[in-house]
């Protein structure tokens, strides 16, 4: 049996993480198609389930391709560029779609509208904060790598990604359960969703500050 870390094994498996990354881009595109469909009321639940499944597949593939690339020691320039790009498109795109005022791609359950000022709990300024952070980090990474400095993801960036995914999943779960649950239990789920969204914003700002501190050291 060939050891997992042998040169032959690395050569054999070197394309698999990249193929998974490409698959995540496809799942992301299908996710955006699903959340942009305007179904009749009776079909809305099916489209929400589909979008939720595609999002979970995309997030799971993000963890899988990075894990395999590290285990097989086949990290590539393609993965270093396309992997974070796919993450940014998935999360920032979801926040933009869910924060557009009057967004009505899916019929919103009456309970959700009655209990909350926003059907998704997200607003445009929240999406702007997330996108601004990504532009900032991309600029700092370019500065670091132009000087030959290794610029790996920080712990705050990894935590941010987890909480962001939880917030997006929370939005879709609350929309789904809004079709089934009475107002009182749904109200607590909406509170939980909002906590995840605000945690996302807090960690996003914290992560941006951490990268700004790194940039100051680079400039100095």
C-alpha cells in the first residue's frame, strides 16, 4: 500500500481538492439560481429546501478540499486563489440577496413578516460591512505576498466563516419553519437567527481589525 504522504500518492491525488473546489463553484451558482427563483406559494418550500441543501453542500466541500489538500500535501496556487474566491462569492452573495429591501424571490411566511421588521433579519449595510472586509483582506494579502511574506488565514477569519455560514443557514431555516410553526416558538428562532447575524458582524469587524494590525506591521 502506498503511504498517504508519499510522492506517488500526492501525484495521484493532486487534482482532487481542486476538482472539489470547482464543484463548490458550481454548487454556489446553483444556490444563487435557487434563491432567485420566484415560485408560486405552494412551491416555495421546495425551493428553500433545495437552496439550503446546495448551501450546505458548498460549505461541506470547503472543509473537505482544504482538509484533503493538507493531508495529501497537494496545496496548489489554484487552490490558494480559487478557494477563498469561492468562499467570498458564496457568503457575500448570500448576504446581498437576503439583505435587498423588498426581496421577494420566495413568498415570505406571514408569521415571519408579522414578527420581524425584515423577513431575513439582514439589511444592506450588513452586506456592505462583509464585502468591505473582504476587499480589505484581499488588498493586505496582495501587499504581503508582493513582499514574499506568507499570508495565511488567521483564526478570526476561520471563526468568521463558520458564524457566517450559521447565519445564512439560520435565515433559510427560519423561512422554512415559518410555514409550519405558530408565532411563539418561531419568535425564539428568529431571535437566535438575529444573534447569529450580529455575531457575524462582530467577528467580521474583529477579523478586519486583526488584519489591519498585520498590515501596519508590514508597512512599518
